[in-house]
C-alpha cells in the first residue's frame, strides 16, 4: 500500500518528475458540459434504449478480449514496459483502482481507443507509438484512462458495432435509417467526449506543451520541427471565424461523419481550459469527488450545459453562431444579414453609423 493509503495497483515504477495526484476525483471534474448534454440527448433518442439493451446482451465481450489477446501485444512489465508504467501512473493520478488491460495492435494509422462493455480495454496502434514521444504518449494514455473513468467505453463499443452493422444492412431502407440516426447521435456525443478525455490527458501529463505537440503530430505527422503551436492555434481561429453562412453549413456537414473533432479545434479547446479557473482549482486540490456523484442534481448539470452552450454561441466568431446569437438577442434586419451571409458578403456588414446596404428585392438573384 502506498503512503497515502491507495491500494497498491503495481505503481512501483513511477516517473521521476513529480505529478499532482487527485484522490477520489469524479469524472465531472474534467467532463466538458457539451459531453454531458450530448449524452443526455443521445439517451433520449427514440429507439436508443431498445438498441442499447439488445446490443449489451448480444455483443461478444469475451471474443473481443480474445481477439486482442490473439492478434495484439498485451502491455505488461515484459512487453512495452514503458507504456505499462504510463498506464499505471495514469490510473494512480486519476485514482482509477482497477488498471484496464492495454494492447498494442499493428496499424500504421495513429489511433487509440477505449472499448468494452463490462470492463474497459485500451488499444493503441503502432502508428501512434511510433509517432509520439514519451510525454506526448503520456497525455494520450491519460486521455484513454479518462474515457475509462467516465464510462465512455460502453458507448464507444456500440458506436463501432453499429457503424459496421450500418454498412451490412445498407440495403434495408428503414433498418439503415434507424441505425444511422443512432450512429449520427453517437458520433455527435463521441466528438464531445473527446474534449473531456483531452482534459483528463492534461490532468495526467500535466504538461500542456506535450498535449499540444501530440495533437499537432496527429494533424501533421512527425515533422514537429516544421510546426509551431501558435500558428496551429491560429488555424483553429481562422477555421471558426472564416467564410460566410454557406461555410458554416459545410463545417457541420464535414464533421458529421467524423468520430473525432478536428485537431485544431481540440487544441484550442484544451488551451482555453488549461488557462481557466476550473483547471487551476483542480490543480489546487478543489474538485468534485466520486463520493458526491450520487447527490449530483440532473437539473444543475442541464443548467451548466445550457450556460456553456450560451457562452460558446455568444463568443463564437462563426457566421452561423453569430446569427443565432443575434436572433436570441432580438437583433433587427436578420433577413438582410442572412441574404448577405449566403451571398458571400458576411464581412461587408455596415459599420456603426452607416446605413444598411441590403440588395433591393427587385435586384435579388434567384
């Protein structure tokens, strides 16, 4: 047993650099409000409960584990020992008592995932292991342990299964429609859950620069000497603010098939959180405990999520989000602004004190 009373989970090999530990931390401490509200929306989706219960009984949990045992390398003291140390260290920091099994699988595509219904399994690809340095990898391992602590592995597993199933039943019109509705909702939730897990990765690694480097490498490969964090974050700003209303719609359409948010957006979100009072309070030891989870009010969670969305919409530079904010604020001349936005003139709105320059109705293009 360690000095602070935590049960010995095999944390004999802890890194030399001291990291703060968070005994009894609740996943609520790092979960993004959008993650929680998207999960609530998912659970309310018509048919989701039926599918969830059916798949929970049908998905072959044992065969999933046997598959990785037979065709991947299980991380241990004898195999990928440095990853094993990182995994134990991440579980120690986030106080996850049972260390999930972790596997390295041969795949040149850099990726990591936390799956499993009864118990989580962490899988990392050789592409990711080859790409990241030790501190960057530590943030990724912390990211996956964050998924495990939040209970995300169950929904991730169902998403993987339904994505595969949707391809097999594409010839059944109604069946495919129902499955794709749930897949779309699951993807929307999972993109938000990645923001939560990025925060968990930062709590484990406690090195923002390493987290940023890892995200940059996922976007641009191992050519780190050719990349710059400030320029990378500038891309996120340009992505959010750029274009007109048509581009806003295209952004939505582009992200729908993706399971992960764009890496520039993830980097910007993580940096913003790292500079927030919420992060500093956690680092100072002030955070919600798991023992308090049962007393958490659902209403308070909804209110927190709604407040977060309202703040994001209000501060967003995206043309569509600006329009939504203006509608909520009762701004005038919205019809003219929509026409300018879709006409490609979102940046030519009249300055303060200038008369509006809407196109006369008789000269509008069809």
